[in-house]
C-alpha cells in the first residue's frame, strides 16, 4: 500500500477508483469517456453532482452550483471579472503564492488591487489578523488554505464587502457557512475529484451584475448558471468521478465526519513534530493547516537519510514545495489515519536512531 501525501492530484477512496474505472469500460453501454454530455444518463450525473454539493455544504436557496474548467488559475480571473462593480477596487488578503496570482489576474482585469493584509514579512508562515479593509472596494478575496506554506484560515474574515474565496485545497474538509460568501471557487483535485473540473458556488444576485467592459461569454458565470453547467461540453469524467466521491463523502458521515477525521490526523502529526527534536514546524500554531502540514529537519545533514527512509516505506509526496523546501504532508479527506501513523512511527524511529 502506498501512503499518498502528495499535494497535487488528490488521493481518492479506493471505492471511487473502482467504480470510476468500471465506467471507463462500460457506463451505459458506452464508456464514460465517450458518452454524450447531452445524453440523459450524463445529465443525471450532472444533476446529482450539483445536488450532492448542495447537500454536503448545506448550500442555501439563492445560490447556483456550477461545474466549469480551467482550475483556480482561471478562477482568479473569473471571480474578479464577475465581481467588478463601480469602484473598480478589489481587496485581497495576501497569504502567499495563490493569493498573489489572484491579485495579478485582478490587476489584468482592470482593478486597483488593495492589500487588506499580508504575511509576506515572515515568508507567509501565519494568517494576517489585523486587516485593513477598504470598505469601498467591490469585494474582499482570500485563499482559505495555502498548500505551499501550510497555513489555513480557522475563522473566515469579517467584512461588509461581498466575500470571495478560493477554497481549492480545503473545500469539503470542514464545515462552512456558504451564506457568508458571495462566490466560492475550487479546483476539484484536492478533496472533490480528479483534475479537470472547477466548482463555483455563487450567490444568484451576483450574476450578471459585472461592470467590466471585457466580459467574454464563457467567463460570465451567468452564462453557465443559465445553462446548468452545459453551455459547452463539460469535463465529463471529472464531474462523474466527483459525483462518486461526493456520494462516498455523504455516505460516510458527510463533511462533519470528514472534519473530525481531518482534525485527528492533523493532531497526530503536529504532536509528533512538536515533540520530536529532529523536526520543527514552519507555521504559527494557531494557523496550521489541517490539509498541508509543513515542517523542517533540524539537522540538515540527515535529510537524505530521512528521504530514503520514507521512500523505502512506501510513502510518496512528502517533499516540500520547490519554492520553500523542507517537508510537506498533505492529508486530504481520503488519506487514512493509518498512513499518518506510518509516517509518525518513522519519524519516531528516525529520531531514536539518531
């Protein structure tokens, strides 16, 4: 068994892999890879996937759930264009790489970008608390979980502005109040399904209100809400696998139970990091991510030895992001706590050996 701590394409439940693989061969007499997205059988998949998102996150009335493409990288631009109003000012909380990319796209969309808070002074190892929000801006944007640096908002920002969030790496991992947000977007490939689709949850009253002079038809969320995610050919397999995974999530206690499991996994690993003299966490304790645990080795001369140890024991994906180094254990919903225990045991053994 491989223990997948990789931060990119997500670990999914084996049951989801098995059912999805069967449908690659035979979904309805055709492969899911070749079935028409207009066929009633796939329309039923899209409808169920949409309904399961609403059920899992308790999405209130007055919101549309949309499955698109392009990942969060396109979402940076889509969110900005759709939220542009009269001020042409946008407020962003800068917590690292993904926030900065979102800010760059907002500038390209024609916004004056305002920094409501930043943790750049210590290389993004905490979540800014004392925000300076310009309440005349069109919206406030933040990234709920930061995969590279390992920080996570434990409480959502409070503002009178419309609230926009990139939730790519922790959606469905913990309970949220969707009614607090005007727009949520999230790439599938962490907790929802395979790469290829991007989820948007948008307040209906936001749709069609953009003042941007540049609004291509495809980037207008109203286009896709009106067509129920079928304006053009959707990413059929990614939506299908996401539907299967959402079924599995709800069958196994929903988001509330997933949150409890994720908190237990995080507590187990952080406890080892804090009590093992060989390792050190990189993030302020109150802002530690439950999804992406980042840590360093205190004796850099032994890094290669530790790398060889975890690789020998069927652990994959433990190296930190190339921009920060160290180690990163990504623990998305489907990673079992048994895998975390394997890593913790190796860390203990490595320390005792030293």
